C-alpha cells in the first residue's frame, strides 16, 4: 500500500482510537520518565562541579555541564551520582529503559490501519500494557528520587507511591474496560516482538 492513510476505512475504528489514545498517553509517561532521568543527572553533575570547585559561579557550573545523553547512558551515569540507589533498582530501570524504547518506537504499530483486526489491535494493546507496567516501576523509583532531591526534608509520599501503578493503569488503559484481560483476548495472539535493546 505504501501510504499510512488511504481511502479504505479501518475495520475497527473505535478500537484503533482506544489503542492510539493509550499509545499517546504511554508516550507522555515515557517522555516524562526520560526527562526526569536527565534532570537528576544534571543535578548530580552540578553537585560534582561544586565539590570540585566550591567557589565556582552557578552560571559557570551550568554552562560547563555535559550535554544530555541518550537514556541508556544517562541511567548508567545516574548510578555514579545516586548513592542511595539500591542494587535492585538497576534491573528495574533497565526494564523501564527497554519499555520506553518500545513505547516510543513500536507502541502503536498495528500495520496499515485499514487492515488491522480485533486480534492485532488487542495484541498490540496488551504488549503496550506490559511495557507501561515496566516503565512505571522505573518511573516510580525515579519520581521518588526527584522528590527526594527537591524536597529533602519531607517524608516520601507513600500513598502516592503505592497508588501510582493503578493510577497509570486506569489512565492509560481504563477505556478498554476488561478487553485486555487474558481471558478476553482472542485465542490467537500476535507473536510478541523481541525486546528492543538499543542504548537510546
């Protein structure tokens, strides 16, 4: 076919709209996760600059900050700056990175929308849901680190931390109702894609 949109109408327009809404909301969360990671690394680099030269001017320290990196290297560098990070956070954050890549590059990919059927759409939404679950586990950790950086004298908001995964699930996928439950998915599901393992 070639073109992403054509004259043929989609078979499942409402279900596609639901998928695209979920993919857009998931992308917002993925972008926010990456922004928070970069923010934390900038703060860590600033702290290093002031430890190396306590009298350096703030503007000079900011100007000398390294350029932002892609998400993979950013997460690796965060480990050098966040002494309170627990060892298990590394695996959670790496899964969140892979989830971010999937959401950004493949989250809404159902092929040509005029041919996408119920099975394809729900299989993609289910895979997207798995990626969002991994993303939010990492995002919850990074959000706590941001909170600790910005509000060092306040206790962590444990109620929000505990409620966050369910809040995200409802916001991103609530409009699907129970269609994404395992017993509601069509018997033949699309073959899951291999995890993207780029350093981005």
